């Protein structure tokens, strides 16, 4: 059952470069293909020199990121899940793609199976999750995952393990206030969501606490695609809601008061459950127009068009769809959006082609 949510001014209008709530109108970001197809875009290979495949996580390097690093504000980072063998859960690399489309290696992880759990702290650190997969008797078998933190030059500075609260980090989103931050992490094998509280200085990241704030999301092992469970996360600070794209449930949920809660909210409440347009939602982002966009992974609820990006309001109303790839299913996964010096930027990986496309939209308002 859809719960009505109070509309607030969380859109481009909330930035200091604009005034009032003039932008808090329903502006379809995808607008049924016409908008993205007409925007300036750059498509770049995500395959590094070691041949890693299957790009998963996508994260913009935010405004304010320290200068003099191997990455800079406006770059896009992409994590790879597969090695050159194309076996699931064996990739080790994070690549950086500049605003001009130049790709370079940012970091190589000592752990395998880098997932969609990828984020960048404004103080100069990168956080990424992994889900290692082995193949006894030829059957994909996921193992204990973790979170790793790299400095701005790609050096590993910390590894976070917890068999209960971080058993299988699959995606994450950040609520970054500079010196403090929360990372919300979905665990695909246990169907849970964990909040991590950090203090951050330019010299390091300190974990303060871990709390399970969500549980009971559908999850199951599927050898052909490893597993399905809660994946994409998006946090709306204006409404203090954490949105969860639950692949196995084929629904988008919301958890209230995620920053302060001390107990699990279970699955929260359902926001979007469109069985015509949802086909195993994976990546999730809160677009600058205040709408949510999810990437269909086509792993459940087969039918309809494949590889769709689906835009909908926080009240659960369908806005638009965009077909990322007309080839084999499963191309859409990690997505991200940001506002960068007066422009809206949106990025999506194509798992079939092993590419990242970044679109740039100057404010139409």
C-alpha cells in the first residue's frame, strides 16, 4: 500500500544559486527517451588494462573534493564486479572517468568482487563494498563481504568487516556533512540495511558506530546471477527518508528517520510497486528534480522492455522510462546523479557493453 508523502523543496531550487521553490515542479528527467537522447553525452569503456568486466557501482566525485589527488571533483568512479575471465564476483578495480571521457585506473583492491556499494566522501576518501564469489563444483558461491576505504590517491587505508551487519555489502549511499557522515549499506545475502556513522578528517576516516536500520527484504541465491536482494539506496535529507530498491521484492521501499533510528524499521513502507515497469530494480538515485530513478536488472518479473531506467516521484507516481540498451537483458545496473557547478549530470553503466555514459543537462528552468 502506497503511503502519501509530504512534498518538500528538494530539487535544484534548494541550491544557493537559485532562490525559492521555483524548480520544485514535476520535471521529468528521463521524459520517455527524448531528454537523454538529446543531451550532450560521453560514453567511455570501463575496462581497465587488466581486463576487468561487468561495471557495477557508479559515484561522482563531489564538489569540494581536495585538489592534488589522482581523482578530482567532477570525475566519475566505476567499480568492476568481474575479472577478465568474466566470472561473477572476481573483479578488483575501480576506474576513474574524467569529464572529457578519459579513463584511468584509480585503485586495485586486494579483495575481489567489487559491488555497487561505491561512494566518495568530500574530505578525500572513497568507500567500496565487495562480495567475493567462488565456484566449487562450478556453482557460484558468494562469501563474506566487506567495505574498504581508499584515500584520494587510491591507497587502501581501512577495511571494515562484520559478519552480521556487513555480511554482503551490495550497494550504499552517503549522507556526507564533511567532518561527519553516514553510509547506508544494503546487504544482499541477509536482506538487511546497515547505517555506519563516521567522523572524517583530511587525514583519515574513523568508524563511530554501526546500526541495523532495515531488515526482512526478500533475498535469495540465484547461481546464474549470484544473488538478488536489497540493492540501490537513495537518501532524501529534506524528508529524512532512505529509499531502498529491493530486487527480489520488485518494489521500492522507504525507511523513515534513517539517520537517528536505533532499531530496525523492517522493510519500512512501499513507495513504488509498478509490476508493469519494474523488472528487478537495482541501482537507485535521487535526481536533482526530486524524483527517483532506478535501473531494471531484468533478473525478476521478466516481460516488457529490457534494460529500462524508470523515473517516479517519491509519492509513487510513474514519470518516465528510458531504455538504456536494446540488446541482451541485464545491461542496466549502477546509476548516479549530481549537481556540478550549475549543471545536472547523470551517469549509468551498461553491463553488456562495459561502458559508462554521462549526460549533462544545463538547467531548463
